[in-house]
């Protein structure tokens, strides 16, 4: 949706709806998006509700995210915990819940954050999807 169309939706009378509801319903903005908008306007010293429709549309289309610092790599590492590998079969299906598959960070592993973790999530997701397809294609017992 372009900025002008977005501004048009935001300028429509909203009745008793809150701005958050308008953002959620009219422009399909998830709550985390609304939170980012609040952060962006608070940083400028203005409440989100004070923006005109055109300003709000422009902000939605290009919300600034300012990096104010970095954390040490130790705090960026994927957290441990999750479903143990011995609870899964070779196709990533839960042994205790046939037809339920797990992949990525649902699994109990510790991995470096970044490309390797993403690749492991993607690869286990593909493996679980293939397992699910096999399970669905198998004749019922």
C-alpha cells in the first residue's frame, strides 16, 4: 500500500476505536509494529496519537530504528532448552504426539547466532516438513 492510500485509511473517522485498533484493523499492523511506532514518536518527544494521518502514514512506511549500542556476543547466543532430540523420531516428529513436528529453535540445542543458526533452523524445518509429508502420505493403521 502506498503512503497516500495508507494516509487515506488513517484519516477515515474512527469513532470510538483506539488508534491501536485502527492500526490493527485498517492497516493490518501487528501489535509489535504499533509498539515500534510508539517508540519512534516517544524518542521525538511526541505521542503517537498527536500525528496527523499523513505523518503517521509516512512513519509507518519508514519507521526509524536507531541503534544505541550493542550487546556482547554471549548475550546474543541462542538459548538452551526446548524439545530434546530423543523425544523426536528421525523425521522430527514427537514420539509422544504423532503428527506433531518440531524444528529450529523449538529444539534443545545451543548454536551460534547468525547465519549458522538460521541455516540450522531452515534445514531442520525442511526435514520436519518432509517428515510431515511422509506421515500424511502413509496409509492409516
